[in-house]
């Protein structure tokens, strides 16, 4: 069991090492958000998609089938990613491996943060984390996968 957890943590760490942007501006946010939206529509996913720099929303789309709950999940997931500068999927696995619940004892207020997968840092070479890309509406793993697969495709395109 511990080997499985460690291999998942290693996989998630590799996502963050691999998916680094050469730069990221408003146009990139629009293009990446549009790509995620197109992939979600093609797959029939009712999700909400958000790209933000702290409280500045750079891209937002809510597809049919998403619920009002997705707004809260996005707010809390992106807050976690921007605070720790890591994906919520990685944070979730790391805390679970340490058998530590950061909501206990008031360390992370559950009304402000969550470790559910689906939020990923926009890390720019030489600048660090500048934004968070967040999807909500699927399982934590599927939200994470949609974001990671989309970022990977975006970075492979000449314009991305």
C-alpha cells in the first residue's frame, strides 16, 4: 500500500516538473481555458473551468451539467493551489501519506481550502507559480487528469 501511495506522489510530482510554462499572460489563459472547455465538451463533461491569479479571474466557463456547488469547489481548490504552489491532487496524497488532516486543529479552514484534486499551478520558468487552473464537476482524479492532459497539449502546440 505505501509503495502505491509513493508511486502516485512521484507521478504527481513529475506532472509539476514537466508542465512548466515559458510564460503566461491573459491570452494564454484564454487559449488554455478554451482548450479545456473544448475537451470537456467533446467528452460530455458538465464541469466548471477557472483560471485565476489569486482573486483575479482570467478565464471562467461553466458547462451544462455543472452545479452551483462547483463555484465553491473552485474557490477552495484554487486557494489551496495558490497557497501551497502545488496541485491539490499532490497535496492530498502528501497529507494522506503523512496521515495528517490539515483541517484538524484549525490549520486549514475547510470553508476556505480543500485538497480535492482538480487544481494545478501555472508555474512559469524563472518566475514561479503565477496562477491556478481549476476544474470541478468530475471525480478528483478525473478533474486533475482533464487539467493535466490539457496543459500538456497546450504546451505542445507552437502557440502554447
